[in-house]
C-alpha cells in the first residue's frame, strides 16, 4: 500500500469519536502506527495511507461490529469533507456538487479514483480502487458509499433519493442492514461500485447555497489538487481570513478557539485579531459562520441526532452545543429541526 500522506485525518478523528474513545483508553486505536492522540488532534490534515489502514484495522478489532463501515460512514455527511464538502454544499445544486466531488475527491483520500459520467437515467458516480485494499476493501467501500449517499440526502431529504446503488462485492452477512442506509434499490456482485443518481433530483438546489463561500472553497480545493499532483511550484499567498478558513475546514470535529488558531499559525492572539481586523473580519464571526453552515448541513440528515451533531462538532457536552446553537441560529435545535424538516 502506498505510504503517501494524502488521506485526510478527519475521518480517523470522526472514527475515534464514533468509538467513544478518549486520551486515556485509546492505546489500541494507535497500535502498530506512528500516530499518537496528540498528532491525531493537531495534524496538518493528513495521515499516511498505510497508517490510516492500520487505524481502520484497529478500529474494527476494537468495535467488534461487522457493520462498522456502515455506522461510521453515516457520520460522514458532506460537511465533514473539509473544503470539498463546503464547495459542494455551498454550490447551486446536486449535479454541481457531484461534479465537484468527483473532480476533487483526490484531495481527501487516494483509496479511490472517483469518476462521474452521464447515464440514461441521470449521472453515474463510480469508485475505482487505486490499489488492492485487501481485508479493508468492504469497510472502506462502505464508508465511502454511505458518506456520498448521506451527502446526497443532505440535498434531497431523507427518503427522497431516486436512483440505484451498486456494490462490486458479494452480499455480506449483514446485507439486510444496507436497506436502512441505502433504501431498496441496491445490487451486489456488480462490476463497479457506483451510485446512479436520477435526473429527477439532480437539479435539487443546495439548502445552504452561498456563492462567495463556494468560490473560496473551490479555490482551496484547486490549490490542494495542484499540490498533490505536483503542479503547484509555488504556493499562493493566502489572506489571514483564507488561512483561518482553511485550517477550520480541514480540521472539523474540534471547537477552535482564538488561542488555538493563533498557536497553529505561529502568531499571537493579538496579532491574529489585528490581521483579521485589517481584512474587515472578526474571529468569532468567521468561526461562527463556518460552524453554522456545518451544523445546518448535519441537521438536514435525519439520521443524526442533536447529540451526535454536537459531538461531531467537537463539543464535550450537549448543553454547551445547545447554547452555541441558540446563539448561531436564534432558536433551539428542536425548533430548527421542526422548521427545516417540516416536522
């Protein structure tokens, strides 16, 4: 397995939280790797693929659940995918989001090459393994497919998917659980792992479209892709706002304080405040804008509870999350959910 550092550490952090691990009981999670708890929480956004693979094996052993790929994959809605997720959900519609997902998927991990093509019934998003995944094949494919499916659900709503999901492997023992996550239109033993998305939902508008944020996120994705492909000889100079945005988007699952961000950028909190102020931005406003969009996207997924969203956002207790939510949205999580889900 290649050892390049192109797998986003976000997924390892979310898996860590999904297993309800903490600093005191996580030794088995990092067994046979060079990754530590401190590194997982402060990494620059990537983990070597062979290290990530070992973490996945350790997680399967710790959990003891054969369907771990499905359950943790359901924790990967679109906003967990860093700048790519932001670019997708802030764009105009589902078709545009899928095109971006395929184009920039390499910025998140190199387990697959993702392609998108026209299909008689709509479009087809295909996953092509870039190398032999061996014993992790089903686990990784499950997390990737349910992650994309959850992202599609963020656009069209729970139970509104129109299309078909195909898997390039035989039915696992727990295959009936797939219907809970993917619905009834699923097939196993197929040539390629893919999701066919019907024309009838492709123009579904993004519920949180934001042209300015979309443009900024796409620009970050483009820079990341060029760096991975070796096409960017020199890195462009980012504004302080862009730098802070990039840091927060690439490291979800953490409540970023001014001090934390300043430390990561090797400046004092006072200097960071001054630089943002010169660009017409306040740190708390910038952080809250990003958090608000991530939370809004999470809560459009009917599979995620308020407690789960708070945990994924990095809050240690649900009461703190509820207080922040009320400040961001001007209403409680239950009021917001009732309004956007039509309950």
